[in-house]
């Protein structure tokens, strides 16, 4: 199955899941945060099975729940950034990207 470029709606959804996950992570509701991060990273994935592979690796490493949540947060952030980068400049204007996220993503490119 060939992957299609991200749509404005997919970026909106991924960003909403990411924001919800971050809020839950801050509230120490790690299982709920992980679920949100997984949902966001599942939107128009670049690689099928990447979340399963991450879960396997985390299980092998016997990480704490907070560390697992942080790992999924990173996965979701990288995924969201990739989706955003696929949008045209006009499409990017249709999706208000959270300023703190945009600053973080810009720092990755430096």
C-alpha cells in the first residue's frame, strides 16, 4: 500500500492527540497519555508496525511507565513534525500549529 501525503485534517487530528497526550502526561496519567500519543502517531503512518516495534523494545528494556510515556511522546512529536512538513505553505496556514511545538520543530532543523 502506498502512502499518501498528509492532509490538513490529518495534521489537525495528530496535533490534537499530541496536545491531549502532553496534558495527560503532565497530569501523570501516563497510560491515557500513551493512548493519545499512539493515536496521533497512527495517523497516516510512514511505516506500518512502527508502534508495535517501539512497544516491543520498551518491553525488552523494562522501562517505567513515565519513561514509556516519554518515548511515545517523542514518537508522536516526530510523526507530527513529519506530517506538518508535507503540507504546502497554504495548507500550513490552515492549521494553526501550537507556537511551542513550532519552536521545538524549528530547533530540530538547525
